């Protein structure tokens, strides 16, 4: 569209071309994006900001505490070696200690190692493997707690004496009196 060489015709030609370019850009924009107006684009940005991010971590504080589930390692059946002994827990004393009766017939005060403290729960009557101390005969360290089926296997293999009671709370001769041992009635 060439109207002539007058300044007004040149101005009209520029406006016409600008208008065509604008219409072409709008059509291209409609074809390439879903959002056809500025309002829709702004609204989408606002909703994108409001959405929560995806969690990419492995868990919160409960995972850090150490759950009783699998640690990634398989539980292996272990026999005693030199410097170790089988024992049965008589009672829990607190402060990561317990009183045990070892298979060799001695009562020992055992300390539960830190790796087992929150992950492996030991109770009275459990069969454990203790490491004997060279410098203290009446003290030992808990190395491993045997599960109930493992304790039965140890008894079947002859590692534990026949008179050992498995998976039952230990009752001392002193405790057989019952609930009212410390109360005097007149």
C-alpha cells in the first residue's frame, strides 16, 4: 500500500504495518501458549507461588531417632568366641545397665553399648551375648541380643544349659512373696 510520498501517507503506512504486526504477534501468542491474556498469565504465576514444594528428603526426626525397622543389614546368627559368654538378663537396673546370670554361673553387671541403646530393647529374661572384661570379672558388656527363635536354636545346639527358661520374666526367690513384701501388717 503505497499512497505517495507525503508525510501523512508515510505515517498512515507505519500505523497500518504496526497494527498488522501486533495482530500477527497476538495470533502467534494464542497458538503457542494457553494463556491468551495478561490476566491469565498473572493468575497462573500467583497459583504457582502458592503451591507447596515436593519433599525430597528421607524423613524427619523419627528417622533420625532410629526406628526398629531394618538398618540395611541382615541379622546374622552368632556363636560365642573367646572372651564372650552367653547370659540371661535377671533385671534391668537403668542407666544402660542390667544384672545378668552368665552360663558359667557368675552374676555380672552388664553395660549396654551405645549402638544398641535406642534400637535394641532388652528386657528381663532375654538371652544375650556379653563380652567379658579382662580387668573386671564381675562386669561385662552386652554385645548382642538373641531373638526368641535364636535362643531356642542355641538351646537345641547345646550352647545353653537345659535348665534355662527362655522368654519368660525372671522371678528371684526374694520376689516370689508377691506384691506386699515391703508392707507390714499388724
